[in-house]
């Protein structure tokens, strides 16, 4: 079973190499097969679970420095692992059936997506700080290449901005990781979580460093400005991966490394994090209200949604004890829900832009007349995104607010403002629907092609997941709670 | 002489290679044969050094002047491998006929002989003679681009500063000898622990020795020769200077500092710490302003010398073996990625050309994607970032040693320099992938060498423990 964990890294890597070497249609098929095999390897990991970590691989890598090749999956990481495997498969399949007309060989695009998957899997399963950091970095170069190679007209600038922001984040993360490892004498995340040795002062300093690194990735206002540019210019599949799972590296890192390894530091810095998160919610929503470009709007909506996730994390850090924290549960739920819904939204935005060659809301309109199916799915995704109860987006955002209010004092105000932000979210998404789906059909929209089979297959799993998570949020929260509790019980009993 | 004459085999092999190259040039006068003989000889030296059993020679009752032990093997093998790589990289330049191939290959292998001898030299005289044998041929090699004024200027700069440095080293050795009556390193440890009027004399001698040797490593303030010399020299010679010459210097320093013993750590440690700190800051900050590829690499290699020396700053506060291991491990990884970077530059430039301006590389990432990627990999390795893991682990080695010794000031300097270094290497990296029209010539041999070096860097990244164990004294 544990061999599957290594498979999560090796299979996409082999697929990436095969995609590069073969090229053309054969390369795209190879990449898609590799992505499918990876997803197939993810599924059995849900069974036969151990206590604490469900499955682990732990081998010496650099014994003299105490660096180990330690991988593992538990309830916190498993939903993200599934999401990564699923979205990569959907994107590879989408590229297989709908190769973009222009740009370099799209087999390379598929290969790069798989290279990104290697890094993502490494981040979500890495239990050694050095492994985690390396995987965090692996993602950077392929994503840069995806934006710079297959992006829109202003892709070079957007790709550079993305690289510079994330690179500066990486430097901070490296400093933080080395600081933790060298001060505490261990790089092992599980050991560090169960036997915290760092003093409060050290924890605060180190948490401040790593939190900035993760905040760039998440992205947290005011470090978010790379995101709209990157999303606007990136190709459809790039945007899906970026919003769907790449941003989650930041929030996952905050939970696993920040709250796990540096709980005291996280608790001390949490109010700052909370204020910034609420600022992100409000500012993201207000910018969305004034936004007139489709992909940019969805990108800014990500800033707002990730704000809710970060609010949950901040609340969780303050309440202390990962296990019973509503905030962390909400953050994990929000994380996955945002991945599913925004992935779907970007697929839709890509489909609309492919057909109409414009993303300006003024030029779109009346989609309902010319393509009712597409308008219907867009409506569904928008409702899920605004947090309609019964759909995936609801739980994370509602409980982030609840967790915040439970803490009392200033947190009540933060929760209240966040709730107002939630209302704004509804306003801008309904505005989006009105502008795009309703009204008389514009010239750009009339006569567009119907939804193709590739698109239907790419969208269907996401629509189902959005529904499923809305009805049974326990799919994510239960498994996470179990793992978190197990961690804590183990920590207490030792 | 007492001792084990077989342990001298690597030196004989290296010297034999030089003679063989000389004869081949006389008899055949063909580039391929001369270089082929040199590469084969260097390979034989490397294999011979790896297989030669440990031994000592030139011994009396108390100490030996030649000890072929683990570090000596490492140095000998590394020197031979570097020489073989540089010879292979020189082939396109030599084929142009502007540089006499026989002389070139002979001088390079003669320099290798000095390097191989340096590894086992364990008295001050043998050490300095070996280091000079390593350096002397380089004065000529640097000036071998006949029609180039820069090349001649570079050679003169190098000669003048080097001669002064040698004089300083010799003065230091003389003072140490005057104070103790001893030149053999293993005997020095006790002999140097003197008191009375001889003590300041010994201290001054030691400091002068370190200052003179620091020149070979191009440590601030003895660094100014490096950028113009690297830029004026033929590219493969610059590669040799930044690797073999540095390797020789760093091991000479290690032997002297460890030989001087714990009684002097309170002098040698801070002295090296100050040198390392200055080198790290000056090297990385000035590198930020460079517009020419080789000058940027030269300044960055100055900064790298700071990383090499940094662990030694903690001498006296931690087990010396740990600090030396960190330095040696960093050195080995540095050699691999630095050679990779130079191999990348050489294979991307026309035969006989210099490194050129950074702007001249615009667009080369598209016309020669694999070679550019390999160069980028090496440069990222120098910066110490994934996916070039070897460079990352090298920096972790150094930081770990310093943190264990609680040398916080040095940790801070190293961290700042590493961060500034990222900007430096980004400067070298970005032009490759900017849009432009630069085209790379065909370079089959260069690409193969580059590929092998990249593979070595990848392997070192996945199995850093191997290098760490090699570096253990």
C-alpha cells in the first residue's frame, strides 16, 4: 500500500517524460494514461487506514542531516491528493480532446501538467520539511512554462510576475524550514508536531516567516496581485490547476507546517492573519463587483474565497488544538470546495473564451439563448461559488464565520464583516450571471458551437462533486477530524 | 627516505600524462591525438588514484611529508577528472589552430600534476611547491589567446598578484619555521603550541600563510584578479581556474589550519570567518551588477568561496571534523555544478569565443533548449534551489555546521548572501529565455560533457549522503 505513495510521484513523472519524448497525439495519450493511473493509485489509499497517518513511507535520505524521505497521507491531505489527481486527469483529458490550436505542441502542455502534479503530490504527502520544500519548488518552473508557453497575449509579463512573487515566497519558506529544522534538530513534520520543542519566541518569528511564504501562494491580500494576471493570461487548463490545487499549497502549508509545527507562533500571529483574511474577502468582492473581464473576475473571486479559508485557519489557530477546531474544519472544506467550483468556473470561462474570442462582459450576453447547456452549468457553478446551502461552497464559508464568532471579542466583528463579504459574493456572482447568461444575445455569442463531448466529460465530475460535497460535507470534514484527533491523542498520550 | 613508494603512484601517473601529451604532440602533431592522450592519461590518473592503497612516504620517526589518505585521494581524483573535462571542452577552441594544442594540453596536465601532488603533500614546502606547480602553467594558459589584448592583460594581472601571494605564503612559512623549526604539518600541531617570544612570530607566520593561500581561492581582499583573469582567459581555462585552482587553494588552507591545531583556532577561526564574511557579501553584491557572463560567474565564484570557508569560521566552537566535512562536501558539489555552468556556456558559444555579454544569450533557450536547460540547471544549482537539489543540500551542510556551532553571525551572513545570490543567478538565467535571435553552434562533444555533468549533479542531488560520506576525513 505504501508503494502507492511513491507511485503518486513516479507515475506522473514518467508520464511527463513520456509526453515530452513522444510529443503529438501519442504524447497526449501517454500523459492522460499516466494521469488516470495516478488517480487509480490514489483511490486504494482511502482503505486499510492506519491510526494517525493512514499510510507512510519513511526512508533515510541524508542521515547526517536528519533528512528523511518521509511521505504519508492522512485525512487532512487525502482530499487534496484526490482533488489534485482528479483535476490533473480532467485537464490532461481536456487537452487530449481539445488541443489548443496555437502555441507549441500541446503534448508538452500535458507533460508540464504532470510535472506540476509531481510537485503537488509531494507537497500534500511530504512529511519531511525538506521534502515538502523541494516539492513546493518543483511546481514553480512548470507553471511558469505553462503560462509563458500557452498563455494569452500578455503572457510573458504575467509569467514573470508569477515567478518573482513565488520565488520570493520560496526564499522565505526555505529560511523558515531551515530555521525550524536546525533549531528543533529534526525536519520531520510528524515528530515536530507531536513533540514541540521550540520556544514561543522562536515559533512566532519562524511562523511569521513561513506565513508570508504561504500567504504569497494562497494568496492573501495584499500579496495577491500576481494571481489575476496569471489567471487572465494562463491557458484554460493552467487556470484550472492554478485555482483548483496550486493555491491550496499555501493553505495546506499553513495548516500542516504553521498550525502543526508552530502552534504557539500561529496563535500569536492569528489576529493579523484574521484581519488580512477579512480584508481579502471584502476587497476581493468589491473588485469583483467592478470587474468587467470574465477570467479576471473569477480570479479575484478566488482572492475572496481563499480569504474565507484563511479566516478559518486563523480562527483555528486561536482556538488551539487542531482536533476540535471548527475553523480548521471549515478551512479544509473551503479548500476542497473552492478547488472544485473554481476549477469548473475556469473550464467554463475557457469554453466561452474559446468560442467568442472575448472575455469582456460587455461583449458577452444572452448565452442562455445560444447555448442553454453552457449557461445552465455556469449558473450552477456561480450558485455553488456564492455559497448556496446544499452546494459545496456553503459549508466552508459558513463555518469559517461561525468559528470566528465562537471566539468572541474582536473575532465577532471579523466574522460579521466576513459575512457581509459573503453577501457581496452573492451580488457579484449574480451580476456575472445577469451579464453573461441573460439579456439579448450579442454578436459574439450568437451561433457558437454546442458543448462538446470533451467538455461534458471534463465538467461532469466537478458538477457532481460540487453537489456531493454540498450534501455530504462529512466526506472531507469527518476524515480530517479523525486524523487530527488521532494526532492529538497520540501527542497527549506520549 | 622511508615509507611506501607505491603511494606516490598517482603523482607519477599525472606527471607521466604530461610527458605523454608532450611526446604525442611532437610525434603526431594532431589535436585529436594530443587531447586524447591527455584525457586518457587524466582518466588513468583518476582511476589509479582511486585504487592506490593508502600509504605514507618521505617519513622520519615523527612525521611524513607525503600522506596518501582519504582527502588526498579525493583531491587527486577530482583534479584528474576536472582536467579531463576541461581538455574535452577545449577541443573546439584548439581545432581553430589559434592556440597551440600541444603546449596547451601539456601545460594543463602539468598543472594537474601539481594538483594531484597537493592532495598528499603534508609539509609546508611540499604544499607550496605543489600549489605553485598547479598555478605556474596557468599564467601561460591564461595568456594563450594570442590575438587578444584582454588575454595578455589577464595573464599579467594574474602573474603579478599571484607572485605577490606566493611571496607572502613563503614569508609565512619561513616565520613558522623560524618560530618552531618544523615544516611538517602533523608535527606542527604540537610544535606551534609555543610560548614566549616565539609565539607572536608563529602567529604572524600563520596569518601570512592563510593570507597567501586565500589568494588561490580568490577570497576578498585577494579577489580582484579573478574577474578580469577569468574573462580574458580562454573559456575552458576559466573553468579550470574556478574549479581546480580553487580546490587546490581550499585544501591547502584546510591542511594548514587543521595542522596548526587547536592552540591556534582562536586566531585561524575568526580570521577565516572575517575573510568568508567579506567574500560572501562583496562577491554576491558585486555580481549583481555584472553584464558579462563570465564576469558574473567569476564574481559568483568569489561568493561561493565564501560559502566554502564559512564553516571554518566556527573553528574552536565545534568539532573540527564536522566543519571540515561541511567545507569539503560543499566543495565537491560546487565543483560539479560550476563545471556544469562553464560547460554550458562553452557549448552554447562559438568555438574560441569569450563568454560574451548576458544580452547575447537572448533567445538561446529556444534555439538550443537542451543545452540551455542544462546550463540553467547548473546555475540554479549554484543558487541552491530545487530542482537542482545538490546545491540546496550543499548550502544545508554549511548552515547545519554553523548552527551546530552556534555561530549565529556567520549564519546571518550566509543567509543574506544566499538570498542575494538568488538575484544574481536569476540575472544569468533570464536572458536565456528572453525572446531574441541568439543561435548556438553545433557542439556534440560539449553537449555530451555537459550531459554527463548534469547527470552527476542530478545523482548528487538524489544521493547527497554519498558526497557527505566522501567528505568525511
